[in-house]
C-alpha cells in the first residue's frame, strides 16, 4: 500500500473497511514489558541533528531574542518527539504501518531541521524558510495523529482522545502559519501563543484519562535516551567551540571541563533519579500512571532538556574564548549558569510530581547557580566553567553520600540495567 495515500485518506476519514482491516493487520500492540526498539533509536537521529541546529542558531544570532526563538524551536521538536514516543508505547514502532508512518515523519522532521537556520528570517533565493518549516512540522503532527488513529482501532476512548487532540493542534497550526507569513517579533509572539494553545489544550484534554500507557519502562527508557541525546549536544558544543582554534593548554583545559559538565549532568539524572522514577511509575496503576507519565515526563522533562541545551550553548562559548583573557560575558554566562539552574529546577519539579518530595541539596545548588550569575558574567571563561564543575561535583558528592543505601536498594530491585 502507498503509505502517503493511506495517511491522506486517514486524515480525511475516508478509508474503506477493507483498507482499515488491511492496515490494522500491520499494527502490533505493545505489552507491559516492552522496551525501546532499535528503530526508535534510528528515528531519534533526526532529532540529534535538529537539536544541533537549534544550538547553532542561538549561537549565530547571539542575542536574547535569538535564544528565545531557539527555545521555541526546541519546544516544537520536543512536542513531536513526545507524541511519537507515546505512539511507540502503544504499538510497536518497528513494524507495519506504524513504522511506515514514522519513516514519513522522519523525512519531514529532517526538513524541519534543515529549515531551522531560516526559521525566523527567510534567506535569499529558494523557498520561504519559515513557511517550509511550519508545513513540514505540521506534516509530522498530522502523520502522528493519523497513524495513532489507526493503531487505536478498537479502543473507543483512545480514538476519541485523539480526535479531541486535533482541536488544539489545528488552532496552533493557524497561529504558526500566520506567524511564518508575518515574520519578525510578530512571528515570535504567535509561535509562543501557538505552543501555549497546543500544549495547554493537550494537557487539559489528557486529564480526561483517554491516553493509554502500556509500558512504563519503555516510556522512561525513551526519555532517558533523549536526555543522553541532549547531553550529547553539550559534547558536540565542545567540538564546535574548539573548531579552527590552535591546540593550547587553555583550550584543552576548557574541553576537559566541558566533558566534566556532561558527566555531571548524566550522573545527576541516571545514577538514582531515573531509577527511582521508573520504580514509581511501575508501581502506579491505570489513570494515576498515565497522569504521572504526562505531567512528569511529557511536560516535566522539557525544562530538564532545555537546561541542558542552554548549558551546551554556554560551554560552546567558553571553548570559543578560552585563553583570551576576557570575561565570559552575559551572552554565554547566562546560558551556562542559568541553563544549569534550569536543569536542576526541572529535576526539582520532576521529583515533586513523582515522589511528592523536594531535594534540599538540589534546591540549594539551584539557588547558588542563580546567585553566581553576576560573578560568572565578569569571570574569565575557564574560571566560570571551572566554578560550574565545582558546584555540580559538590552536589554529586553530597547526594552520593546521602543516597548510598537508596541507590543500592533501587538497583537491587530494578537490576543494574534498570529492568525488573
């Protein structure tokens, strides 16, 4: 079957019964112990490129407005990735019609990534960059909902939920297209409103309990993989910042410190936090489990990801100016220290929703990063990055000392690889 034709007919609700049955045969529901598939890792490759494009755009724009625009683009990417993660949790992503639809989405998402440098300002010649980006993004969204509708055959509640989801998505689409046509600050405002309408609308409709979460382990694993993807961007930022610069002691020192930041970010999420969250999600049942997944993962993980990407921008700036003897400056100091503070604040929100608790060491560390922002602006690049590493390392030492027994208990319950 021609997947483009089938998706188009699904969007128009004009499938024949024979077509529905034929496609349905290529959809296999997942089970409680389902894990991420290699195809989903392959699917994530386009997001690796897209996140790199976002960081590059913010660095090239070198302005607060450019950083805001980059974060809006990151939010658009996160929304699409989350949608396909839920689809892969419901039906196997590496088989039949779901796989075919995700391949179409990959191609469209790659177009989105290619268009990011012209997302807010069309370049000379060629097609209209902002409009191409919006159209490709909307295709990714439409394919997702169309494929999800097919996969949800037989589940009246889920299909009704998907139909309702078209409403905020359509309203957001109108705003996105309008913004792409108008450009400038108007585009930034309309894109922001579009995201708010879309995200808030989906969140409110999700409270009805129509979504299904088949495998909590799949969901936690997929989000962990995206965290690694984002941390990988901080490693890429080291290479970008060091590009075309002669090898020197300051450059190598900055590179080592940048890797240390990446290791700390990994440690703070994967050593205990991800294991404890997976354990909590496995214990939850029915609607409570879905609500936890929506609020703590689909929405709660975005500040964590945004914090990593902002910190990567700061690390890139340190590498680009290591050894120059000048201060780091506001443009790179604010993303570096502010991004790390946002990362930790995201952890606090995540912990609060998952466990109803609040980590005092992380709260203190968040406040210290925010308080240190003025000093980071005037410090030399290497000193600022070294200070960030010292703060993160101190936090890890405190938490590791306090959580030794809890960590051993979690790994004993879930196993070293996170499986029960």
